[in-house]
C-alpha cells in the first residue's frame, strides 16, 4: 500500500502544522497588543496603528476559523485506528525578526481580498536576499520533479481526509 509510505512524513508534518498554527496565533495577538498600545506614539501613529490593530484582529479571527477546522480534523484523524503520530506542538525552528514579520503581515493585509491575484514586487523587503544567478538556480532543481509529484499526491490524500473525513481513504491512489 502506497499510503503506508506517507505515514512517517505525516507524523512529522502534522505537529509542524499544529505548531505553526499556535505560533501564528500568538504572533498575531502580540502584534494586536503592540499596535493598540499608544504609549510614546504621535497622534498620527496612534490612529494608523489603531486601524492596523483592528485589521490584524480581523485577520487573526478569519484565520482562526480555518485553524479550528484544521485542528478538528487532526483530532478526528488521531482517533482513527492505526494513528501513530502526535498532536503535540513543537518548537518552531525559524525565529525571524519581529520587524520582518510585521512587514510581511502588513504586505499581506494590504492585499486585502486580492488573494487570488499574484503580485510581484520590484523591491525586496527587509531581510530578503537578491535572487540567485539563473545559471545556478536551475542546477539544484534537477530531480525535484519526482519530489513535487510525491508532495502533490500527499496533499491530495490530505485533502480527501479534509473533505470527507477519510471515508474514501486510499481508494483514489494514482
């Protein structure tokens, strides 16, 4: 069964997703507090940051609705016979600078409901690096096609679990 090959990867990825959900929620709550705190700010900054705090709160609430659904699915999955993974949170490996994450969040919020559009920025944000040389760029992408197909298949299987609670299981293996 091909799906048995995916279990070790999912046992790693599920705690990573749960950890990301927790960390993102904590970050957004912290940003709400920072933006809402008017101490030491000019009147213009207070007003602007107040509006931004409301937008961060709305964004967090919108994400929270989806996060709750994902967590519910993970808990349902954990109750299935043969589940060998863990739903415990881990420690995030990436610890980016708060200012860099704030810049990223502001960019994301500025897009608003244009989520389906693809924006390409001419300028790089703080902490981002210049693109690599095109000749070098293609050299380490060789052989990634098989990996991409494996990831695609895995995402498809996970989406089936999300849609129908796993009722179809591995019936649609490709």
